[in-house]
């Protein structure tokens, strides 16, 4: 487990029955999880048509648009930073600007990929982020070595709270923050360590939401903290060699299961042996390091001091 | 979900059968086969409108125009039913079978109160709302707008002559689209995607219309800007035959008349109802932590309120309660325009606190 699971799994329920997918989904802040599904009851009223619904944070589905036409769904939804709304690809019909509020397709667009504010498009193809600035997609950054969880058949770009940075979530469970201006990975990758059919970042909630499809095709929603869950605390390291009467720096690093730093956690320091600690509890910094200072005794001790660190979370 | 605020006191009062045997000129004898005792029934609904027509209770009346099957020859009639707008009491009825006979199709009330009548002769004519007589000179071709005919199966149109606009669904619009046209020239100005398969359009105030889908999803649209102002839901049950919608600008409510099956004895159950255009919640989520609560570091806890179409519900008062050993920094919060109520939880130890929430409108 890398990110902390906050809530879930919540089953997606439509009128009390499990909801099934019929196309793609996307989390839209201020609205909910926009989802294309299909009626399962085969009634004369619903038929077997597709519907467009809004999934609430607890998995309750409310249908907003239904249209029996066979092509009324998007098998691919991507975010459009130019419109702050979605782009949808309709099988056999084409690619359109999409209005998540009503579930309606608008004007045709050039492609159904993540559109940046400058009109260029981003996509992820087997380990590489590519960009199209009007002359076709060009390989930009290889991240296959970072996202080493094997092949992910789906990748979702989401806007972050930073204007130039986007979150990339893969169906294998890894998540990476990518800087579109610097054209480089912006932070150590993390993840949810679970296969999914979509993982999105919510700017409003500063949390991740993931959608999972079970073997019986029913769906579940999970909420994840935008902070890695601590998995390992390194042994205390004397950055400055102990010198009699001097306060030398000591540090330990707290990391998640993907090796990503865990910031803001309190580390308790325990000293056995001679000497003293200036701080017995300190917080980890943005790189996951907690720092304290060890004051060695004036007389050189016969045995080396034993320093231990532990974290509570 | 729009809350219901009005129920008409009376349904459409069918005429009883006088008792003698039907003649050779009569038909539809199923109507008077026991236990049925009424000589007519609604075949389909055509118009719902609010008209300044004084009655014993108030100045305003509600008009329901419908086609009936009846026993007496020719086997059908077209009737205007008048109800008091404030109480919904039945006032009187008038026979308008001469308006176009069996070819009468659909009427819609325009922003200025005129009733526009689209008949099966493909004529679109303005009617005097009191007499339902065609107004000379106010007739337009049914394919004026973009050269496409109005949707014949379920014509949806609202005309705004003051601003020279027509908000319609023609054959050129998709199922979940409305078109905004120049009323005079018929030139297309814009198309607007709405939520659901369009069933009715009702003129609200100024440049706004309610567009209602066949499953009761309501989209409030500003047709001058193309903006979607909101999406909500009318509680329309799926087992009904048909329904009509209009906006009552006097009492600011969305009126519906729903064609429902007759009672066992044949009595009419079709009734006018009114709904306030302020969505109410149909559910709130359980409290969701947005971060892991740790001692000394309060974490936000979210409750989200939603309506029938999944729309966020603002202004809802949410009461939170935390089981020890956690502490809530605030026990109450109001949902924002996004439907979110957030309080801070200060936990004594991670993973040990539980929070519950309840909400009142």
C-alpha cells in the first residue's frame, strides 16, 4: 500500500443494484464521477440503452442523461484544460468536446487526448509521455523505468493544483506527477498498488479516487490520501561524526512502499547510552527526513551510543 | 429533486354515462363496461398553460387541453379544462373539437403568454389564450427553423417574439439538444446540449427555459448565452403515459400534468402538480476523511449532499458527531454550492475515530 486508503470500497449502486460500465468514466470536481453505464434490467422503459450518470463520493449513481441510441457513450474520456471540461471519443462516430454537466457531446475535436491550456495534446504510450503540438505526437519523456509495474492498458492524465503539473494514473496502480513545462517527472512516483479502471486526482479534495471493476463487472470506488503511507524508516544516520561536546546532526528517512518520501510525520528519537539529544521528537521534511542533534559526552564513552527512531501514524 | 409544493384539488372530471344503451352511432363501449361508469377518458394531453382568466377563487386559471375518447359519436372530443391556479379546483370546460378536430396536435405557451398550436396540417399558429381562437397573421411554417421541420413526434418549442428567438427541437437537433433560432428568419444561432432525451420545453423568466427530459431530468438553460444554469430532476414516475410542463411565473413553480391510468371505475386520476425550482437533497454521503487524521494534525472530513440528478445541494445544515477518542473542531457545517460540508477532526490516534453525520434541509 502506498497512498493511504481513506474510505471505501464503496460499491456503485444504481437504484439499489450494481451499476455496470458501458464506456469510460472521469472524476470532475464539483460534479462527481462522470460515468457511462448500461441498464441491466432490460425493461421496456429502460431498454438496453446506455446512460450517463453522476457517481457520488459514496458510490451512489444518479442517472442524468439517457439516450437509447447505440452510439451514445464515450469509450474514452480525457480532460480538456482549455475548456475545463472533458473530451470524449464515441466509437464509430468520432471525437467531441463533451459537457460533463449534461452528458452531451458538442463540437468535434482533433483528438481525444489530454489537452493542455496551449492546445497541445499529451498521451501516454507504453512507458513514454508524448506530446502533439500540431505536427503529430513526439516522444517527450520516457518513464518506463520509473513506472516499473509492467504494462498498464490505461493511463489517465488529471490536472493538479499546480498549473503546469499533471497527475498521470495508470491502470496498474502507479501514479506520477509530471511537469508539462519542465517536461520531466516532478516528484517521486507513488501509487495505490491496486489494478484499476481509472484513478483521478480531485483538486477540490486534494485526494485521489479510483474505480475498480470486479470479476462480475460490478464496480467499486476508493478514496486515497494525497500522501504516502509510511512503510519504512531508515536506521538513524550520524551525518556529522560524534565529537566530544559537539552537537552533530542525525537523520532518518521515512518512505512509502514505492520508496517515495513521507513528509510531515513525527519521529520519536530514543537514545540509549551516554550523550544527549537536543530534540526527542521531530517531523519529517519534504524529502521524508527527520532531523535531530546528538550531543556527545565530553569524555569519550567506552561504548558507542545506541540511537533508535520510531514513527507513529 | 424539485420538491412538490402544489397538488390540484381536482382531477379532470369526466362526464358520467347517463345510463341508456349506446346507439349504433356510438363507439368505445369499453368505457362503460362495468365497473367503468364514465363516458370518456383522456386519450392524450396537448396543453398545459397559465392564463389570466378570472374564476370564483382567483384571477388566474390553469388550462389543460386534451383529446378524449368518448362513447358518443364521433367517438372523440377535444376539451379545454379550466382549474383555479391557486387551489386547483375545477372551474369549467369547453369543447374545442372545431379547433382542428382529430388533427389537433400540440400546444406550447410562449414567453409572452400566447399559446402556439402545432397541428397535423403542419401549421404553427398563435391562439388567443382565453378563446383558443387562432390570431390572424400569427402563423409560421413548421420548417422555418433551419429548414427542418419541428419534431413531429413530440414537438418541443418556445417562442420569444420580444427577443425574436425560437427555442425548438427540430429534426436537425439531436435527441438531447435544443436549437436556438432567429424567430423571423429561421437562422440557427446556436445548439445547446441538455441532459436527457428532450420531452418538453417551458419558458421561465427572461431568457431562460426549463428543458425537461422524458425521465424528468430538468436542465435550466439561458438560451441567449448558451449557458447551462443547473440540472435537477422532477419526480416523474416511469410508468406514466405522458406529461406536460409549464412555468407558472406568478407563483414561480414548475407545473406538470401527468397522464396517469384511470381508476377501476374509469374515474380520471390525471392531476396538475407544482414543483418549486429549488433542488432538495435525496441523499448525503457518509463522512469521508480527506486525509489521515493524526494526533495534533486535524484532518478535513467531508459530507457531500446530492439531489435526484446527482446535482450538488448547497445550504444544507449538516450535524457531525465524533466518537471518542477524536474531537471535532466544529460540530456543524453548511454545504457549499458544491454540496460539500467539511469539518476538521482532531484524532487522538490515527484510525481510531469514527464520525457520523446527519443533515436537515
